[in-house]
């Protein structure tokens, strides 16, 4: 069998190097499109050969790397990773198309960074060795840092450094947790290994309860900063807002925090010394994020910043659902990651278009754009509705699964989250009304509707949002298989 | 026989004088001299211990150390000389373009 | 008969019509209106056939379920309750679509209009067809968003965009309660099944829910020290959803503003579809309400209060459409009251309420379409500028009179003579009396009687001001085209005669839903779960006065209107003045806009919470920045340590050595 | 005694002398050949050392020991020397005293190599001084340059002070144990436990080695010297002579004075924390890249010092491995700075601060290879994955956790995060800040040296197994038995 996982990880990285060598925009974007489309094709092939009825890792590849430290090159995908890889594989070619006609300085670097991010993010999703996992984890930082620093908005330096250091600290704390786990297992078994499944299964045998809790919290911290969850979100608004449109979309593709939550945290959760405390921590962070993000989004004047805060709010569902510990809530949280990726990419694309067309993102300065940009208006209304959780669109499936599932164990937190729903609707509609509807603001000058490429890429994602809202099974089934597996492990432990 | 403690005390005193000089003197020459004092204080220690242990290692060590001290002095003076040529002073207080 | 195999087409065809119209409409004449019209016609035919079939064979309930995702399903359920709703919704929607062809002919983008109305119809039909509460919620929300799109149809008008947003947000408050109810229900059922749900069982299906009512009722939640049964909690939350959708007090504020949309939209939303969804929800889950008498009491009180509250505002409005909007709110209150009295009469309440719902759909659609016809012709909806329209638009005026009679509930008690509204509203008021008689709660009845008087007053006021007398301004105008008057006439026939023709069968037919079929517990067992007994209806007879009371107050209302607005024997200016506090209060709609919109939403939520949020956010930012600045400043000051003077360096080294000796000593002592 | 065991040292010595003598007869214009000769000698020595990996022997009456530890560090020193000589080819271009530069560099290398293999405190001290003396002279190599002279002066004075402290410490140890042989000291070190002499001599030795390692507060010279010296020399100092201090400390503390473990472990714990924090924090605001690298060098030394605190075989292996990685990263970074300095000076002879960070503006365009290499180096220093720096931190920090020093690991990790700020700043200047200057040709020897360093930095990060293996083997010399 061909090493398909290595291919989907390495092809973007190789194409990134190729793109870097190009001289013109035409060459760079052609290479970027080729690379991302190859990944898409491979991913689709993989998706159709994926057995969604089993929770095990599939397409595994295993090569010794640094045996004296137990480091291996171990790749594999399960039902948690597969949809996220699919998400990246789908959105990235569309992102390239979206930026097809943009004029910007050094397009070669631009496309190289897009490709590099794709490779790194998919790498995180496929890595089954903590060493490799961490490498890709950190590798996602660098292209994004450059992305913000080079093509970002007026405040890009502050934003990029803040994002870089902030999330780097979190990664390092996570690394500490990995170390703890690594050596605890080493002491117990006598052989070093960084294999993720092995280490997770060894976690329960650690004797010291404090050690277990510390390891768990360190890993948790690393993941929730990436998600990001209240109160560790403050890097996000700056980074998302200052990033160029493509950068914001890449940020949105960065679903590694939530992925870690499901892949690493949940299987370990029942074995911590105080699982109830951990659940409460996650539940509090999740529900507060939902509410807090919504309030902050409501108070924003800048459209993109509002979208950024809405992202905080939406990702709260991921944490909350994971803490819900019911297969429905967990799979709903996984689905939220997938759906949020789709929805937010279009949201940010819309923000980018509006900013390019009018030169401003301040919501009150806009107005009546729907008259000049009817196509954009249609897509935006659809996607805003999806974002505010309208049934029939993918966001709803995720949110209702999370809320209904979590309520079984965490009624109070779900009630907190419910408070946010109206506010969520309020800021979405407020923004739509002020920006798109009403009288056209003549000061904005002449604006033209979105280009064919942009319509295509946004339209495809919008259709997917609709499709997965009506029929989530193609990705939800494998998520369910995995979440049921996790929950059954817990049930076996009597948690 | 003079007790070992006296040798050690002497060495310690000389060493301290060297330290004091190093901290307070401005002239490069004096500082060099203080360094030599300190090295030699250590040599006294070595030789004293050598005779105490009836072991020649210490004396050999001291010889090596004296040779090294000579080399050091040579290099030190060379550096000071070069500095003097450039700045017309060997007062080290004012040589601080490299700082912070 | 194989028609039940096509039941799924009922919502699907309009949905398909939406897609086709949306993408192709612009290229077709009249915005592609033909597509939704054909689709809805087919839906209507299927619905009608199914209804007729059910009438003949009440046991042939259609119930088909398919797995959707996780342990949830999609499916269709057509029982009598759903069937009559389907038929009514598709019929009214069809008529409105036909009417719209003329009404929207001058609009910029009729294709968007028809696409949206088709989607709206599809959602509403889907809502009615749902066999599980989640799917119902899905369609419920879709209905909401369609109304958002339709109210804001003329989005370049800021007032329209604002009204759309307000409608969506206000109903969203209710929706959240509804969703909370679903979530609690889900979690209860999940626990009842112990977390392992067998394949093929979909726990949110209505039959599954109803089967577990005793278990749910056995669960108690402690809310602020009060022990509340989950069944009460869930039903109250469901009713919260219904309050939002059906414009009950206090979430009715969006409804009058929703008049910013095209008048046909108002007809669609306020007559047949969206606003009735709340009533339908309560009717659909009525077995749960039966088991929760406290909730039913709340339903009755809120309904009755809304009925009178809205009616009082209806009498002072000068805007044609606003009067109708308040009228709708008021009538919806009656429907809720009709359901609320179920605590006394059981499942029959569903029949009564639904009957009024259907009748109201016809006459209210007619009222709106007539209003639309007038507005279309004369270009204004301020009644003060109208008058004598009857001369210009005779057909419209005639149909309007029919609709008004239906609304006022004119008819002769004890006979089959009367308008549609007479039969249904009287039934509700009578049952409210019965309710009072049984439970001792007389207030709903009293309110409903007064509201009936006010209803009659405001609708005849409207008639007199608009159609009677001489034109107050020079508005010109002409009778509307055939595509508009034909639906008007058809609706007028329904408004006048539907009630009389079906009053006998309808009630039993719909009430059947919960009496024999579908629910495995009978209605009395459910009541006993709620801890009470239903009144036996058979031997009970209301006093004659009670039977005649509604008609009497309706006539009184007409008389007052006639005296003031017809004969003008009372000088309006003395009443309608800024100095009259009651008028002022009513005219300003009890200052609810100020209270709700300005104070609550803007001041409290936006400024209060958002300000707090921003402050906290700044706090976080401050911490992060403070930490980084602290580090940078530490770096800056520590640099000074490196003076550049070599003697200082030596001093540091020597001090370091000494300190290290001491530190080691100390640390080792401590450890 | 088999002289072949000392073949690398002999090769270097012979090369050094040969360079010196040949240089006397060459005209200034053709002295370039000396650099090639020196590089060749280092290369041969390197090959010899690598080929003798795994041998164990004691020579010179047991005063010099050949083992995995010494061989490993010799490779570190030789690699640094190789980079130094290659870069030196360009640096000495046009200098009349080229031969001195290379000879001093090679002699310093011999000193370091002997420190690595010393089995006797006397050998250790003499070799230590040999390396120091040679580097004093190198630091002041530009005798017309005030900065270079000042750097040499400070380095010299603090160095002499440290030598005196160290000698005093050694004399006490000799006095207490009656021997200077490291294994015998270890055997007799029990005596030191009972007397205050033990503590004092430990601290004196820490001061002595700490000077080379540049541990706060014995680091005072380091920023000034690294900044003032020629960049190539700074590379040798930071990458080579710093490691010499580390290996000396390994030998003296872990082997000889293991009995006093409690004392020096405490001392190193304090010093490690202070050093890494101070280094990182002060590095944040530096404008001179060399000075920034100097402070970063402090921080890195702080990390390596953690190995003394943790004291498990893995930690020691990690520390040794870190020393190797740091050699490449830091030498590479200084050589890249040297290239920039060269470029700046060739444009403007009187430039006052050729290594000012402003000169790095737009380097990505002006000197793409240098900029890319510098990026690799600083990212490696910051511990970005797939580089040697990451692998080193991975092993070292993880072993800290393993041994239960969570607080230390947390401090180290936070420091590591802080450091990202100033490393990223360099990258930012190179790639994101605009410049009007044109692209320039990159000096070839610098480029070669940098590329070699880049290759190793990446190779160690990626294909770590052999390096980790040998580092662990070396650690076993320090703590036999292992885990």
C-alpha cells in the first residue's frame, strides 16, 4: 500500500518549497493549486477507503526514527482526524482559488506559506507519535506567523508576535505534559516510547495522582489555548483580525487544539485523579467561552473582529461538548470543529472582500452593500445564518448535539451556553443589517460584486455547509464511532 | 616546622590583597599585578600542600602555574600596550564603550 | 390508497420550487411565480386527499421515520391534527401566491420574493409534518429565518431591515426556550434509556416522548428552591417558544413591526403560517401539557391576557396593517386560551383551538389581502388619509366586510348560522367559562369577553375609517386585477362559511388525534399524572346568557364603532389627544418599545454587558501586555547592571562567589 | 602508550605550528592558503577522532583519558574549529598576521581537546589556560579596533581572576585529598565533606568554570567580549570555549567531586535559573546582534547547566547533546553575523556598529543564503522543532521532568518562550522590514561554514539517532551504569 498519509503530509510541504522558487504570481498560484488539489484527491481517495465503523487508526505507517528515545515516525488516521483532514483538503484549494487574482507582494512566499500550513496541520492530524505531533504542532506556528507579519494589517507586528509567543508558551506547557507522560511510561515499562496510543493507554497506570493531574492539566492547557478557550483567547482577536484573509482562513483551519482534546485528553480523562474536577474545568471554560465570546462579538465595531470573537464563542462548544462525555455531545463537538472550519472560512472571505471593496471593515461605515454585491449578499446571509446556528445548516447539527448531549451530565453549563444563542443571533443580524442592508452608503464609492473565482470558492463551501447541515452522516458517523469508543472506555471504567 | 595553617593563611591574605586590588585599582598594570598576586597565592597553597603531603605533584603544578602566569602576563601586557597606543591611557575606568 | 406514499412531497415540492425559482426565476416571466404555484398546488392536493382519507379512515395515520444523524431521525407524521394544518397552510399559501403575482408585479425582484415565500411554505409544511420534536424545531427555525428574509424583503429600507432583525431576535428568545425544552427532554429520555438507545428507536419522536410522559413527570428539578416536575418545566419552555413565534405577551413586540414587509408577506406570516406555529406546537405536544396542569394554566392566562392586551392597542392604531397586526396577536391569544382550557376539557381543546386557528387563517389572510389590495391601489396605509374606498374598490370592500364579520364573530348561537369566526371563537369563550367553572379561574373568561368587545370595536373602526364616508385625501385608485380579487373572493367564502359547514366534524376529527390514536395513554390517565381530573363534558350546559354573551359584546363593539366613526356623534379630537393619558398609553403601545427595545436590548445588553465584556477583555489584554512589558522593562533595567567597567565586573564575580557560598549554605539548611 | 590515540591532538598541533612557520615566509597576498591548510588539518583531526569513536584508553600516566565523553566533546571542538577556520579564510583576507590567527585558533582547540580528555586536574588546568590564553589573544586580534581591544582586556582580566579562583580551588582539593588525579580525588573526596574547604573549593571551581560557561554572575565579560571580538572569534568563544567549561565542570564535579553532590547541585540549580532568566530577559532589548547572541548564549548555558541539577544519565546525555547542538547553532549564528559585518564594513569602512540589528534589515533580499541560515540558527536556538535545538531541549527538559524537577522545567520552558521574542525579532528584521539596499554577493567561505552548520543543525534535529546514541554513551562515562 502506498504511504498515502506521508504523501498528503509531504506533498504540501514539497509544493511549498517549489512555490517558494517561483518568480511570478501565475507560477506560484498554479503550483499551489496543483499541490492542494493533489492532496484533495488523495484525501478523497482515502475517505472512500476509510472504514467509518471502527474506531481504530487506519492507513498506519510506522518507521523507527530515534530508537534510543523511542521516537518513531508513526502516522495514522481515525475518525477524529479524518474529517479534519478532509476539511483542510477541501478548503485549501478553494482558498487558493479565492486568492487567484489578488495582487500582493511576493506571491511565491504567500502560496508557499499556505501550502506549508496545510502540510503542518495535516501532519498534526496524522501523527501518532508525540514527537512528530509536537513537531507539526509547532510547525503550524511558523507559516502563520509569517503570514500575519508580512501581509497583515496595520497592527501586524504586535499581533504576530503576540500570537507567536502566546501560543508557543502554551505549546511548551503541553510539551511539559508530554514529557511527564513519556517518562512516567518509561519508568513503568522500561522502554522509551512516544507513541500516542501507547502512552495514552499507559496513563492509567501512573501511580501518583498529582502527577496524573499535572500531566493532564499541562496537556489541556496546550490544547485549549489553541482552541482557544476563555480566558486564553486574547491572542486570537488580534491574530485573526490582523491576518490577511487567507491567513485568517488558515487560522480557522487550525483545528489542532480541539483535535488534541478528543484524541489525547478524553481517553485520559477518566483516569485522572479527579476526573470530575477536570470535567468541570472544561465545562466552565467551554460555556463561559460561548457566552463571553458572544458578548464580545456583540460589542465589536470591526466586522472581522466580530467574526473573530464569534469564533471564540463557537469553539466554546467544542470544549463544552468534549466535557459532556456523552457520545452525542462528543461527536457534536467534533462536528462543530468541522462545521466551524467551513463556516468561518467563508465568513473571513466575506470580511476580506468587503475590506478590499470598500476599504473599511467598520460595520457602521458600511451599509447597503447588498445592492451592489448581490452575490456576496446571498452567500453572506447563508453563512451568517449557519454561523448563528440555523437548522438545516451544519452549525446547527453541531450545536444541538453538543447542547443536548452535554445537558445529560452538565445541565447548568448548558443553560449558560443557551443564554448566548440570542446574543449570537443578535450580533450576526446586527452586522448583516448594518453592513449589507439599508441604504447604500455612497461614501464607499463604487464597489463591484465578487469575482467568479471568489463566488466559486465561497459558493462551494456554502453548499457544503448546507449539505452537511442536511446530511451530516458522511462525517458524523465516523465521529460517532470514535466518540462511542471513547465513552465505552469510560463506561468500562465506571466513570 | 611551620604549621600548614600559616601557609594557608598567608596564601589567603595574599589572595585577598589581590582581590581587593582588582576591585579598586584603575591602572591596568596594577590590576595585572593583582592577578599575579592571586595566582601566586594559589601557588603557595599548592607548594605548602605538596610539602604537607610529601607529594611532588603540588610543586610540579606550581611550576606549571608559574609558567602559565608568565604567559598570562605577557598577553596581558600586550593587550594593555595596544590599548595604551590607541587611547593614551591604561586607566581601565574609561574603557567602557562595550556595555549594557 | 397510495397517497400517503407521497406525503413527503408536501414540503419537498415547495422546497424544490425555492431552489428552482431562486436560480431560474429571473429568467422567467413574473419572477417564475408559476413554479411555486404549481408546487404548492400539488402539495395542497396531496394534503387534501390525505385529509379526506383520514376523515374516512381515522386510523390511517401516516408515520414514516428515517435515521438522520446520531440517534435522531427525520420523519413525517400525518394525523388529523397535521392533516388539517397541512391543508390549510397549503391552501392559504397557494392563494397568497396567486394574489402575489399581481401584487408583486411592479417589484424589482419578484423572483427572490417567490423563492423566499416558497421556502417559507416548505418550512411551514415541514414543521407541520414533523414526527419528532427536533425536526419540528428545525423547520420552526427555518420559518423564522424565512420571515426574517421576507420582512426585510425591501432591505434597502432601513426600517424594514430593522424590523426583520427585531422579529428574528425576539422570536429567537422564544426559540432558545424551546430548544432548552428539547434539550431537557432529550436528556431525560436519554437517562430513561440509561444511555443505551436500541437501534430503530428515535427518542425525540412524538410517540416515544408521549410514551414516557409518566417517567418524565416523575423527574423533578430544583429551580431556585422550587421543586418543579420536568414535564412542567419542559412544557413551559415549549410554551416559551410558542410565545415567541405566536406573538404572545411579552414577546409579541416584533409582530406589529413586521408589517414593514410586503402586505402579502404579512398575510402569509400573520394569517396562515408562522404565527400559528406556536399554537401548533402546543397542540402537537398537548399530551405533555395535559400532564402538566400548571403549564396549561399559564397558557390560558397568557393567552387571555394577550387577547385583551393586543386588542386595546388595536383600537388606537391609525395604520391599516398595524390594526390587523394587533388583531392577529389578539386572536392568537384566543387560540392559546383555547388550548389552555384543556385542563378542563381535555383533548377537545386542541380541536377548538385548531378550529379557530383555521378559521382565523382564512379571515385574517383575507383581511391582509384586502388591506394589501387597498394599499396597492391607493399607495398608503394610513387610515386617516383614507375613507370611502368602498366606492372605488367594491369587491375589496365586500370581501373586507365578510372578513370583519368573521373576525368579530357574528352569528346566532345554537344554530349553524354564522361566520367562521363565530363558531370557533364562541367555542373558546364558552370553554373558558367552563374552565372557570371547573378550576375557579375566572379571569381568562372575563378577559376573553372584554377582548371580544374590543375586537369588534377595532375592526369596525377600521372598516368605517377606510371604506365608509368620503375620501379624506385625494388618493385616486382603482379596483385590483383579477389575480388579486379571485383569491379574495375564495377566501371570503371560506371566512363566511367554512366554520358553519365544518363545525360539527372538525372538532371531533382533530380531537381524535389524542383521544384514541397515537398516544398509548389516554387523556384521563395523563391528567391523573398531572394530579387532577378532567371535567366530564357531556352533561354540562352553559347558561343561555353565556352562549349569547360573545355576540352581544360584538354587537356592542360594532355600535360604538358606528357611533363614533360612522355617524361621528362623538368628537374624536377630544379623545384622540396627547392629553388623554389612556390614549397616550395605548398609542405608545404601553411604551413597550421603550422598555424592550431601547432599555432592555440596547441599554442593558449592548451597553451593559458589552461594556463589561470589553472591560474584562481589556483586562486580559492588559495582563498579557503587562507581562510582556514587565519582561521587557526588566531586560532594560537589568542591562544597566552591565556597566562596562571591568573592575565592577570583578566585583560582581567576587560578590557572586561569596553570595554563592552563603546561598548554598542557606538552601541546604532549608532543605 | 599508543600515540595514535592522540593523533587528532597531534595533527592539530602540527598543523598549528606548520601554519605559523609557513606563514612567516608567505607574502600577505597569498596567505589565504594558510586557512585552507588549517581547515585541512582540522578535517583530518576530525576524521581521526570520529574513526576512534568507541575506543577507551588512558595515556600519559593516566593523566589523559580517551573515552566516549572526551571523543564526543573533541568532535564538538573540532567541528567548531572547522567552522572557525573556514570562516577565518575570509575574515583574515588582507590581514598581515593571518598565520597567528589560525595558529592561535588551533592551539585553543588543542587546549579544549585536552580539557575534554583530562584525567588529572593539572592537565585540566594547563589545557584550560592554554585555550584561554590563545583566545585572549584572538579576542584582541584587531589591534586597531578599540572594541576588540576592550573585549580582549575584559576577557583577559576576568579570565585571569577566574583562573586564580580555579587554581585556588584546585589547590584546596589537592590539599584535602593529596592528589590531583580525577579518579583518585573521587575516591578520597569524602574528606572534603567534613570540612568547610569542600564547600569553598566547590564554589571556587564553579566560579572558575562558570567564567568559561558564562554563568551569571561570572558572565560579566561575556556580552562585552562576544560583542567586541571579531565575530569569528566570538563563534569560537561561544561555541567552543564555552563547551570546554562545561566538559571541565562535568569531569570535576560529576566524576571527581560526586561526594559533594548536594553542594554543587544546589549551586547549579541557583545558577541555572538565574543564568537562563537573566540571559533571556536582557537579550530582549539588545540592538547589537552579537550582544544579543551573547546573552542568548548565557541562556543556553543556563539550560545546559540544568543537567548538573537533574543528574540523571538522560539529562547528562541531553546536556552533552545540547552542547553539540549549541556548538553548531551558535557558531553558525556568529558566522552569519560575521558575514553581515563583512558586508556592512565593505560598504562603509567606518561603520561603528556593523552588527547593529538595523543592518539586518531586508537581509532576506540582500543576502538570501545568510538570511536563511541565520533563520535556521535562531529558530534552532529558540527550539523550533526539526532542528538540533529542539531535540536538545526535548531531551534535556523532558529528563528534568522525569527527575521530578518540575519547577525547573517550567522555568526553563517559560524562558524558552521568552527567547522566541528576540529570535523572532531577528527574523522579522531580515524578512519583513524594508530596505533600499541592493543585493550583495555573499562571501564564499562564510557561506560554506554556514551551510555546513545548517546541515548539521538540521541533521541533528532530524536524524538524531547517532548523535543521541553517542551523547548517551558519553554520559555513561560520567555516571557508569546508567538507567
